[in-house]
């Protein structure tokens, strides 16, 4: 369970980082 939470957190962090760097391609599915 803890590992799952950590992975989700990391994924969300990556998503947020990508959002900042790729604003024009915001609608692109990951």
C-alpha cells in the first residue's frame, strides 16, 4: 500500500512538472 502511494505521488509530481514545461500540449493524453 505504501509503495502504491509513493508511486502515485511520484507520478503526480512528474505530471505537474510536465504541465509546467508543456503548456501548449496540455490536452495530450499520457
